[in-house]
C-alpha cells in the first residue's frame, strides 16, 4: 500500500532563522518563531508545529504540533492543511479520522497544493474510507504531477502500467511518467525503471541499463535497488561476479527491512556458503523477515528444524514456525504441517485433517504436498491404500523420477492390479525447498 505523504517543501525564512539552523541552535529558532507566532504570523505558527513534531529545541509533542498546524491552517497557511490531513489519516496527536483527513486534503488541493492532490490520489488508489477507484486516483495524481510533484509523476506512471483497466497506449504513457520522475532522481522511479529494462516490459530488454538504474537508486540507499543490484553481482552476468559486494548490498537493504535481502543473507549464513556460517544470525534474519509479513521465512525455518538442516532437529520448533507461516497463507508450510499431522499422529481425525490440508495445497501446485499424498496412498501406511489416487498425485510432481514411475504404472497397470508389483515411493527431501 502506498503511504500518504507530508508536504516537505521548505518555506521562506529570514537570515535570523537560517543562522540558527546553521548553528544547530534549534532552541533559538524555536524562541524566534514563538515570538512571531504570538503575533499570529502564519509561517511561524507553522514552524512551531514542526518544532513540536520533530522535538527540535523543545520536547516532542504531537498534540501540540497538531494544534499549531490547526492554527496555521486557520490563518490561511495552505501547507498546514496537508499536515492536518496526514495527522488525521494516521491518528497522530489526534483521533484517527479518514473522512476529516480527506476534507483537509481537498481544501489544500483547491488552494493549489500539489501534496493535497497527491494524497487524494493515494486515498482513492488504496481505498481509504472509500471504494478503490483507479480512475479518480489517476485524475488527482496527474493534477499533482502537472505541478511538478515527483512522487505523483511516479505513481501516475505506476498506475497506468500496473492496472489492467488501462490500454497499451496508456501503459506507454505510464512509462514516460516514470522516466520523467527518474530524470528527477526519484529513487523508486529509478528502481522501477531498472525492473522494466531488466524484464523487457514496455521497452527492449536491456540488463545493462537495468543495472545502471539500480546503481543510481542504490546511491540513495533505495532498499529494492540495493537488493536487485546484489542479485546482479551474485549472478555475475551483467556485472562481474562479486559475492562480497552482493552480501554488502543485501546487508544494507536489510537495515531498511527489505525482506528478500534478509532471506538471501539468512540462506548464505545458514549454509556457510562463501561466508562464515552463523546459524544464530541466519535464524534472526528469518524471524525478522517472517514478522515483517514474509511467510516463506518462517516456512524455511520450519523445514530446517523438521529436517535437522544446519540446526538440531526439533519437531516442536518446526511446528511453531510452520504454524506461523501457515497463518500467513504459505503453501509450503501448510504442506509440511499436513505431512506432520499425517505421519506423526495416531489420532484418525488428525490424520484426516492432515490429508485434507495436503489435498487442498496440492491443487495449488505445491509439489511437496502432492508427493506426500502419493507416498501415503501408495503405501497405505496412514491412509487406505489407493493406487489410482497415489498415481494421480504422483503425476502432479514435476520430478523426473516421479514422472518415470507414472509412465511405468501406465505401462504396467495389469501387473499392479494383480499385485505383482507391490510398492514404490519418491524421495521428498529434494522437494522441501520447492
């Protein structure tokens, strides 16, 4: 979800304030604006709000910041309207109220504030207290873009490119919007442009140009650009292979909570590939990525504890991590959880529940689930032996050995029916990471 944006434009200030800022004398700047605010000077009232918001020269106090923004708005200071909208939308220093937020953004927009238009566009894009409407969103975003708002240029381009409601002509227009934002050194636009060139979307594929855009965005420490550039160094195709650089970039991206970078670092640290093995640090990265909403991280940890890979085998821990991943909807975790229920439980109701989980997940093309079902139906160990069902699930497994067994079954159905061929299975270990 795109975050709403505060107006960060600088207002005009006289030499006295500039000198105070240069000396890092926030206290003097605060006192200066306090004196002028007492005379209802709109700009100084607005600056007092900033001081309270940032805790510059005074103790941070969001409630006081809100009150001064409100007073600045009453005195006709347009930028304060955007700040008030922002405070209401996120419930900062005031009770959350998205309807009031929208009203303040509309008032700012009517007074010609680009951030007012920008935030209205984001509201309709995200469906904040209203039905999502990409056309209304683009209408407001384009208004802000025409006023030179870089974020609006980028978001307009993104909307045109990513939403199927827009035709190919609009998508090409979207590409131009992103390019304009990138020319203004907008890090997300630079990163996204790199992705378009890397995958050849709306433009001729050019990995070298992609790497160039990611390098530019990485200079601004854009998390996704840092991660992508790390992949380029890891692959060693476009740029000379350099794992030290890749790991350094991912470490920096991880500092900005880039979950895929965390997973990359965790994988290398867990396996001790090209870096000194550090299982504790790997587990820390996996857990952090999982808590940030990346279920694959919990799933990987669950699989490691289940199989005893790089860590001591611990079924209890495996279950804990798999449950966390399953709650977030991870199919691999569900299949592993189903496997544990089927193979480790003696209770018929739990075995049946495990089978149902595996059947549901296998229909989503999760091969580990299909392989587990195939083995159980073919062996009849925890379920009633069913050759047809076993081979049906075996056929879902994209594995050369599994496919050869299916073909062997098709060629020898009679022998199987007569009981001349009793049982075969497939090795699941290689399918866990898939």
